[in-house]
C-alpha cells in the first residue's frame, strides 16, 4: 500500500476532535479565518509576485532545473495535496531518499540558503491558501512518509490534522527546524486548543521577526 494511502486511512480512524475544533464558536472563527485567509493570500500573492519572479530567475541562473518545487504533504483530516515552494536545493537533493533538511545542509544552494532563511521560498504557498488547501496560520504540513513515521513514534501526532496546515504557525515561530517533532506537536496542540484572532496576530508579528532574523531556518 502506498504511504499516502496508509496515512489517509490512519487519519480517518485516529483523528478525533480532542479540542472540540468543531464547536459552534470554533466554526464561526474558522469561517472568518477562511475569509481573511483568502483576501490576505490574494493580496499577498500580488505583492509577492515580483519577488518570486526575481528569485526564480536567480534560481535558474545558479542551478539547472525547475524554479518551483512541488511536493506532496498531508493536510486537513489527512488529505494529500501538493505544496508549492521556490526550489532551494539541487535537482538531485533526494537521490538517496527522503530526508529532513539539516543545519548547513550541503544540498542547499547559495540562493536557496537565503530564501530559506528569509522564508521567501514559502511565498508560492499563497496559491495553496487560495485553493483552500492551507491557511495562513496553522501547523506546518508534513510529508506523507514522515507523517506515517511520526504517527507510529509519537502518540497523538495526528492531532495536528484537525485544522488546515499553515504557511506559518505557533511551532514555526517558537523554534521551527530547531525543535523536535514531539515538541512541534505540543506547540501545535496549544494553537489548536487556543485558536483565536489575537493569537493569530501574535504569530504574524513573530513571523515577521523570524523572516528578518532567519531564526529556526535550515
């Protein structure tokens, strides 16, 4: 059975609304959140377009291969979708199989190092937000192979899938790649349990700081 099929089956049977994200109040918030996501992503994509074009050209000049990197991720309730990023590694980055990015990863190009540090590589994901596959704020989506692995190793890891994955999130602004999957889960659970507009504003402000400082990037 393919990994993504296994992940979807696991999520259908395991994901439970531990934090009642389907209450009337939560539904109202999620409806407003979707409206804000859509408007913000459209405006964001308009302003991000020149930046994407400029760095797309630089990526093409530095290394052969496509400008964009499309990869399967696990979304809300285990639905598989294709996340869109600016390519930050060489085209043979995973010739030895799927692996997490490491600190000072030699697979990352020079332009790639900059766009990963500033999170510019994530800008094309405004498209995922517009399509409804992601939110501006939520748990970062994992790949099917890692989701399956963490579901086995970390009890409750599937709790992250109760809401749409985000372009940024509470775990991302409190450690990012520098924290373990288990620590990310606890931070994501905190967000899901305490979802509200004021927390989203805090995350947006912290995200700006992360983009300026490069904190938690690899």
